[in-house]
């Protein structure tokens, strides 16, 4: 088990009751209300979810069956109901008085902003959807979206949903090779992209990377490349394949009848890293997924009609799906969509943007908070106290454990000690929040995601699947299916079963892949980190195997092992141990080769996968049967002394060599 978190969780004794003023108006008004919802779910699980699905979504044809467990773990929710996700997110708002309400405040990289109303967004999406239809794209087709943060990115997702096409958004920082792999696995018919993206004042390529991905070959299913003009930069155009978005949509009708789909229809596939092999295409449903995205906006974020909500994630990650593209629109919220980065033009950008748009609910990653703490220690002018943050009433975090010190800073310096913090634990596979305090109800403990949401049967078990008592760490599982859960891995149902419902645990419990512990007194959960070979760097998930494969694909490399190392700012950092085909380099040679390999990984996967540190060895520590001892490498990466017995190693002497950089 690789526990990499630095937090004190279970030992943390500070408890912060939910601020009284917040509690007085909260959607879930207190622990009694929370307990009542949990009791409702426990007493009649299907009745509970059925009620919520009727209350929170508009069904074109109502469902008569809530949950089908016949083919577990391929669960089906609301399967005979019909709906359309984009109808629920857009048309519903035109009908209930939100037509002229701002849906999106687009805050561009350069600080300019644009307001888009629900009526305008609806029109944009309908035209976009009609444009896609005019190219023959239809229900069930897969469409890759490779765009940066933009109104058009959100509209592209909604347009796919409107016509029943299944989208797969690929984060704009992934390399051509990663993009190509996803295009092939998804069998996509089109790519929607932009000419370039703007980040931190720089124009960065997007379309050129799509060209490169397609040139790598194997992408014969792609018929169209649709290009949103963001910067007007110079790009290559392939006649017959590439077309401008504006040319495609300008003359389309502003009405597009939604394609009604079964609740189980795949809304999207999102690739994420696992412990082995290539990234997994996590497949999500339409009905169950949207229910949870909408409901958690109300429960976890207490969203109200006058809120200005801002989630700083990118649409390339699941947070940008559930808590930008779908959740906020499904509840008619006004949200900021931010193109830029937290440090441009300076590290006060988040706080300045909150003040500018009077943001009331702010949701970001611990890694961003930690880097902004550092920045304001160095330069007092970017400290939150210099900005009017009085509009903020609720704060949230996601993506990795938050260390108590960062939590306290967020609470006092950003939240003025009057804003609850929701530390939301969830995953690409869970579709939405799983374990989080409810603002206005759950007393908060820094570093703990506290308690599961009502209806989420989270538990901690040992390796045989037996419950462990509070105070004893174990494996985090969910014992009952829930509506927004992953349905399968695209093209790989066997991998879905073995990854998430392993036989060792009885085949019926969802295995999250994280370790956790519950506090003896409060029963609160603290996540202790991944138990598999998945790293979490700045809240981004990465498989060590993927990075190792990228490294060994380099002609110079004979062998590589990648481990995570705790990092003050990014949570974890990537440390690679590499054996070259040539002699082990030292000094400047080692530096030069390390740089070359880091750039190689950036090209193979994307800059986010670059190892922070590379150490060269003549060999790697191995057992006599040839297994690489990653456990020992983790100790070496941390700079700690190995205390384990190493007598079973084939080559114990190698440890000395790998202790530090070459
Ligand atoms: C980690 C992101 C502790 C965890 C939504 C999980 C967290 C992985 C938290 C999923 C949190 C996410 N506290 N750890 N509040 N939120 N994680 O799929 O290890 O990108 O398994 O989804 O992030 O990452 P993913």
C-alpha cells in the first residue's frame, strides 16, 4: 500500500461547526436532515433514488424501474426512462424563467470577460448540434473534443449530448500520441478543436497537435476536424477534412429537437489512468449521471438562484464535466468559465477574479491553494487580504487530500472563517461527489472529507472484503451501486470487472483504489492515498506504468521504474529510476540525458507526466525472480534510509547507487 499523504487526518482534533449564518439557509439544514436522508436511503434504496430522479430531472418518458441488478456489476439505472441531457441543462432553464439569466461568465486569459445567457447558450448549442448533424454525426457516434476552456468547449459537449453522440474530451495538455490513442480506442468520427489556446499570455497549439495525432495513423474513422477560431493563429487546413466551426454553424437553425435517449445511453467516455496498461475509457450514462451532477450541486454546493459559482477545473477532467458542463447548467446556475492559469498576470488572479465577478461559491484544487500560499508568502501584494472576497460564502476542494495547514489558510484567509469548506472526495469513475461535508450540516475537520453523501454506501474493508473497525485503516469500497457510477470501460468490460469489482472482494463491492481510515470517535473518513500504482500529481491522475512505458519507448532506455515522491506543492511528484542501454551517465551527461528524457515523456504523454527527477542506475533493485522492488525505490525517492530486510534482493548493492541523483 502506498500511503503518500502527509496529512494528520485521524489525529486532527480541531472541529469547526458549520458557520451558523450558513446553516440557517442551507439546502440540507443540519445533521438531522442529513441523517433523515441517509435513513430514507437505508430503508428503501430504490424508492429513495427513484424519488430524487423524478424530482431533479425532466423525463420525456418516465422510468418504471429504478435499478436493474440482473447483470451485476453492469448495473442499470432508470433504464426504461427517456431523457435528453442538453434539454435538462438548457431548455428547462428557458421554461422556468432563466432565459435571460447569465449561464456563463467567460473570463478570458487576458482578463476580458463575456456574459452568455441561457437563451444564448441554448441557441449556440442548437446551432452547433445542427451543424454536427449536417455532417452526418448521429446518436451513438463518438466525438473527440480537444479544446481549452471556452464557451465553445462547453457548447461542444452539450451539442453532442443534444444529438445523442457520445463525447470524449481530451485535456488540451495531452500529446499527439495520447490523443491518437484515445481517437483509436473510441473509434471517433470527428474531432472538435480550436486553432490555438491561450494560457498565461501564450498562444499554444491545439489544431497542430490534432494534425500530428492523425498523421500518426490508425485514425481512419475520423471524417471531420471542426476548428473553433480562438486566436486566429496560422494553422494548416486539410481540404475535405477540416472545417471552421463558424462556417459549420452560422447558417444553422437555432432550434434543434433533442434526441431522446435511454437513461443508460452513454453520455461520455473519459479516459483516466489505471495501475496497468493504457488509459481506461470510463463510460458514463445519461440519466443516473446527470441526476447526481445536479443533485450534488444542491447538496454539496448549496447552489441558490443568486449564486455566482466558479469551478477552476478544466473540461478535460471529470470535474469539468460534472461541475462545469453539466451540474451547474442542470440547476440553472451562473458560473465563471476561466480560460487562464492561477498565476497570470500574477498569483492574485483567482482572488481578483472572485472580486470582479462577485463569486459566491469557489471550487478549486489543494495544489492550487498550496502554490498560492507560497506565492503570497513571497509577494504580499497577491495575498487574498488585498482583494474584496466578501461575496464568497462557500469554498470547495477536490482532486487530492488537503493538508490541514492549507485547509486552515483557505478557511481563514479566503473564507474569513464564515465559509464552510467542502472537501469533496470522488473520482472519474464515480461521476460526482461521494464523501464530503454538507455545508451547513456537517462539522468540519481539516484534512477529512468527513461522511458519505446520503445514498452512498461507502465503507472500509480489509483485503478479504471484511469490514474493519473505525480507527483501523483499510481499503475504501462502496457496497451498493449508485446512479452516477461508471457503467463499463469502453471496449473492455472484463477490465471493468477486474479493476472495480474484483473477485477477492466478492465481486459486488466497488473498489475505489484508495486507502482510507475512519476516526474512532466521529466515524469521519480520511483518504490516505492510492493503494495501486496510480500517482496524483497536482490533482492529476497518472499511472506509473504509462510513464514507464513512455520511458522505455525511448531508444536509449533499457529499463525504467517510476514511483511517487511526496511534494509540498504538487502533493506527489514523479521520480523515475532509469537504466540506459549505454553506461550509466554521471555529471553533466546525466543532466543532459535527464532533460532529454523528460522532454520525451512530455511528447509521449503530455507535460503533466514529466518526471520531476530522474536517477540513473546500472540496474534496478530486483528480487531473485526478477521483480522490480518499487517499494524500496519509494523509500529511496523520499531520501529515507531503507530499514527493510534486503537480503532477498538479487543485487542489494544497487541501492547505494540509486540513493541520489547521478
Ligand atoms: C484523489 C477527481 C483525497 C483520490 C475528481 C481519487 C482525493 C483520485 C480527493 C481521483 C479528496 C480526489 N481527498 N483524495 N477530496 N478527491 N482524490 O479520477 O486518490 O481525477 O481516487 O477524479 O483523486 O482522481 P480523478
